[in-house]
């Protein structure tokens, strides 16, 4: 008899897990906490690195189709607040089929993955937030808002604030705020600044007061994000949309960067939301329950690996259960890699908040350091070249 997998969470982690489990012979059911039609723009856009693209191919998914709404970003520049370029770095690829690291709106990636799930007959229910579950010898009973459902396995893909993780780990850990806020947007108006529109380049800049990143999109718009430092996490109501946009423009007003001009050309500056990650989660699974994606190992955005780690998780989980493995095997394979990536993301984020002295040292040393690090190959190869 086909076993049923109940999946809490319809984001990247949950939807790809459903596809992987169906491929492994299970009958998945997706439960998304948000109402249908509510686009999740938190984060605005994200990057799927070449290791994530390889994991999609392992599920017989064509990355070019799944990420058709995105655009390639195989390279990255790093600059200081004076606009001086400090380094040009590869972001991974091309892979054997020519694909490279790709940037895509979060909502577009969700829609694309959910379309694949629907085409494969995987049902999805909206407005169903997990509230609890009970394991028993015959399976697991999951309680969602408005429904109680029986299954053979519960997959907690319910994100950073995972209810599944809270039940499995009643004494913690909780997400850790990293001292950075997030903003993002899409500049579609005229930009009153010199702008490098080289296709495929993601630009990163250490502003005097905040970190800024931007990429020219093929349609002529400019996608951007900002990381203002803040000792306290943002709370709902701290800014009106107008005040938030004005605050961001002021942060970059003294920099010789196009940041302020790009924000002025943006109708709506999304945010603020907090930069969090998750320290080591002691328990990933029980007899009938398992965590995946951010619920198990939230990665700071500076790693550029959140979506890719979730996709890799799904492939490993599906293969373990298809080949007679266990949830413990899945954890044994995944835990060392994701915890190393989480640590790398935390280190990357800490470099965005250097003071004046630290910034001067960074600007002086970074070009030489990058040349030394890349002399023997890409130091990020252990992340980007990984294949499940």
C-alpha cells in the first residue's frame, strides 16, 4: 500500500520534498499555512546556486523551466562606499548542461514549484497551519487549523518559526537575530546614477552605514536588497512604507554608489524583516516526524544557500526512504553539510557591519586576500560543487 506523507509548509522545502517523496513511491499531501493567492514576497528575491540546480535535476526537474522567470547571475562584484571595486568573484557554474547560479523572485519560484506539484497530482490545501501532532503505532495524526489528518509520515517544512521543530525540541533552540535588517525591491523607474548593467553580475557594496546589493534584470529593471544594521530586531509598525523608503535612501546618501538612486526609482521598498539563523537543532526526527529546510537549519541570506539547502534536503530524504533507509540516515547525511553552511553564512553576515577602522582594513586587504584564496581554485567549491 502507498504510504501517505503529510507535509507542513508549501514553500521551497515543502513543495520539493513532496515532489521527491512522490518520486520515492509515497503519496504526499501539502498543507500551506497562508491563504491561497497570498504571494510571499518576504525576501523579495533569492538565488538558487548551481548545487541547488543540480539537486533539481536529480528529481528529473529541468532547472531552466523551473527557474524560467529568473535570470543567470554567475558572477559577483564587491565594492566599497567610494565605489572602488575590491573583487570580482564567481558564484558557480556553468554546470555540464550550461546552467549557472540563477536569481529569481521568491513568489515566482513558489508558483513554479507548486505548478510542478499540481501537474504531478500532488494535492495542496491552503490556510492550514500545523498546530500539533500525535504519533501512534499506525502512523501520525497531524492537527492543522480546521482539519485533523492521518498519515504515515509528517514532514516539518514549516520554516524558521517551525511548530514541528518546537514540538520535537521543546526546550529550544529559537532563531537567533544577527543584528541586520533586510529590505528589498525592484527599481523600474529612471535611475539617476551611473550603473553597470553587465548581464549576469550581482553587485555587492559595503556602504558607510549599510550593505547594499543589486543586479540588472533582462527587462531593464534593477533588483536590489539592503542590510541596515540594527541592535534590535524590527517589529511590526516600526516604519510606515514611506518612512522605511526614506530611511533607506538616507542610509546611502553619502556613498558614491547607485544605491540611493536605485531606491528612489523603486515604488515600494519591501521590509523591514530581520536576519535570523538557527543554531544547532538537537532533534531532527522521531519515529514518524522529520524536519527539512529552514525548520532544521535556517541559513543566513548572506550564504546564498537557503533554497539550495532545502532542495538538497528533499533529494536526500526521498532517496533514503526509497532505498530502504531511515530518517536517521537522512539526518546523518545532511547534518554535517548544512551546519557547515550555516556557520559560513554567519561569518559572511558579520562582515557587513564593520566600523570605520574595520572598513579601512577590509578595503586594504580584501583584494589581496581574494587573489590568495582563489589561487588554488574557488574556496566556495565545497558548497557549489556538491552533488547529492
